[in-house]
């Protein structure tokens, strides 16, 4: 908070002190020892250039009061308080920036090598999310009855899902698709593909995973199952719809995208 006249900033509950909200530091019970009500504003506590605190013997509160007194503060009459948004570690701005805010609140980790297989411009967010999502439960495979349904089994060691993967991947890899997950990812990351093929490989991978997961949930919750051919048609239609939505025919870098998809499935 940017304090001006102090009339709209709550002493206990607003975030105006560098150490955080004072109520979180002191606790509700301790507020009574300083004689400051929960609804008190800065202008109620800081009067004529001085903080008005009740004397107390609590060592923690004494340290807190000392920290508050050390913070330079001058109230400016008839100037409204403002909100500041954190841009960096020690910088603040009156303008909200969603990118900076997200960067400040998220937990930062090293970028994984397979991130470009998940997030790319021609992808679809819901497919990317399902591809990225990890699940930690263990149960039997709803497709083939295998004892442990792991990621590696579901994509694509299971006979059902591998049959689907064979149908929809076509000749995009330049060789027969492999049922092993690690091998598939390695081929995607290290293979030398032209731009259009690499877009299609990532897209069809995500769409396939999405429909495998959706079909799995249908079998689990609704006890309804579909044949591989039906899922393959859904994947094909979804990929073609996504290709059309990119207006590939108007964009030089994407021209030939639909033709490459059709060419990968010529029999």
C-alpha cells in the first residue's frame, strides 16, 4: 500500500509494512495489548507525526513497535491512499501487470527439456494441460486389464492405446512409432523434423493423450467404451479442426500444414 492520508489503510489487516500484515505477525489477541482496534486505520494510530501505542511489557510486541517506529512515515492530508503492485524483489508500481504478478507468486523451477512438447503456439490449452498433468494413483488398466496403470503403460505400452497411436501418428516420425514412452519422447526431442512435421507431432501427441484420458474416465465413471477406430476418428477430426483454426493457408510459415497431415496418413 502507498500511504498518503492514511484514511483507507487498515493498521492491522492491510499490507503496508515491509514485514507483512501486522495481524499475521502479532495475532488477534495481541492487538488488545497495544490498545488498537481491529478496524483502526493508519490515521487513527499515527497522529501529529507520532505513533499512539499503549505501553506493554510483551517483548515481541516491543520489537514490533520498534520496527513500526523505524519506518519513515509522513501523512499527506486530502491525498487518497493508493495500491502498489510488486514488479520485482524490491520494486513496486501503481499499475497492475499480470505477468509480473504471476512471476512473483509462482514457485520457480528449472525448465524441463520436454516443455516445448507441451507449450507451443499451435497447441490447444486443454490438450496441453492434460498432457502436462501427472497423476499419482495406481489401479489396473481399464483398456487391457494390466495390473498397474502407469504413465508408461497407458502411453503407449497398452495394446489398445498403441493401436490408436499407430493409426494417428502415421508416418510423421519417418519410422514406425514405438510403444515405449521414453523412446517416443526422445525421438520428439532429438529428431530432425521440418517445422510442419514437428508442429503436427506435438499436436497429435497431445490430442491422443487427451482422448485416451477422456476415454479412460468414461470407462471408469460411466462404464461406456468405444472402439479404437472411433477414438482415431475423433483425434483426426480434432487435429484437422485445429489446423483450420490456425488459418494456415494465409500464413506462409504454416502453408502446407493440412497437406502434410493428410500425407502422413495415406495408405
